[in-house]
């Protein structure tokens, strides 16, 4: 294991258990060892809504996206 990976795991260990499980989904999915967790019906509906908005050309302006991406996280 690389030093960078070990550092990342050390930081992940500080997270609450639920967040650790969410973080763990990515490498498990990438290695193909396990299926990705199924989406809830609400999440599926959100994806469908986003795709419909995309098809209509409805996008957030750059300023709105930057406000969301670069806001201070609590």
C-alpha cells in the first residue's frame, strides 16, 4: 500500500461509520468485487429529472455551480 493511500485510509477512519461505508463503495465498485449499492426510488427519480433537464438544455450558470462547489463545508 502506498503512503498516500495509507494517509487517505487514516483520514477515512476518522469519519462516522455511515460515511466510511459510503467511501468504501467506490474502491469496491472499481475492483469489481461487489455490485454498487442500488439507488433508492428517490435517487432514481432524481437521476431521471436531471436527465430530462439536460435534454432540455437546462443547466446551472457557472456562478451558481461555483457557489455550490466552493462553499465552505461544515
